C-alpha cells in the first residue's frame, strides 16, 4: 500500500494541531491531579498573567508574578518548595516553568489555565 503525499498533505496541519491540543489537555489534566498533594507540601501558586487579568479573577491565595517579571522576582521564591504556575491558557506558564527550571527550581508544575488550580 502506498500513500500519496499530495493526497494527505491538506490534512497534516489540522491533524498535527489536534494532536498537540490533545497532548496539552492530558498534560494539564495530569498536573491538576497532583495539585492537592503539592499544596499539602506547601506549594506556591503563581499566576503569570498581567495584573489586570489577575484582578479579573484568580485562585485565592495565588501570587501574581507576570511572566515578564519572573526572572527578576524568582530570587524571592523558595527553591525547595513546589511551584505551581498558571495563566490563561498554559502557554505563558509553560515559558515560566522552563525559566524557573533553568534557575534551579526542582518541583515546577505548569497547571495550565488558572481555573485548573481552583
């Protein structure tokens, strides 16, 4: 059986996008299951959205550190405590997670949308 590339070419981008979204969905779902245990360990919940987005709705007890301030304010965080990051979609919190891991934070979880942390 041979597959003609030109025949499947129009379906590759939508199929790739669907696979990516499905992967994100399951990754955030898995992260959400870990949150109660991490909270019991004293996790810090950080919302990396803008102050205006944070003011419009946030997880009670979370700290607002906008993504563009993470590098400058990371020194005030305890590297030994779990850090749970959230934003509007999971994209900015994913960037923040990569940054914190690069700075030596060991337990960093991207929870995705802030509603996942409720």
